[in-house]
């Protein structure tokens, strides 16, 4: 088993052991903040449209074989030995899971404020 495969399996098992039930959805305000964070911060490596760049694509098609628990664990803990940092200082486990589920379903566009 390669180091990457072992790490992926470990992250998946850790997420499952943590009782990876679907958390309550964030408030609409926090959801907007999370969407902006993913589009801006994650987009700096994964591409502004999340279609890939330094990091892999985060499109629904690219993530189809990866369960939300696995994605949430990577968001939370990062991937050692890669540029993927842990986001646990800025996100709760529930928020990481919400982001993972949104990615798996096709991530929403950032809401634009109407100016008049």
C-alpha cells in the first residue's frame, strides 16, 4: 500500500470513527462566507472555477468516487507532503463536511451583491 493510499484510508477511517453524521447546515450568512472562502482561498490552488490548477479539480465529476467523509477529513487535516493545508483552524468539522457535500453536489457560485 502506498503512503498516499494509506493516508487516504486513515483519513476515511478517522472520519467514520468520528460519527460522520450530516451536521446542521450553516446559517445563510455563514454559508455565503464558506462559499466565498472556497471560491477565493481554495480557488487559488484548485482554480477559480475549481477545475484544477496546482491542486486537483474539485468538480462533481472529479470527486464522484470520493465520499464526503473523506473530503471533509482532507479539508480538516490537509494532506501532509502536499501543498494542501489543514483548515481546522478556520472551520468546524461540520463546516468541513458541509463544504465536502457541496463539492460532491457541484459547488454553488458565489452570490454577488446587487448595487443600485
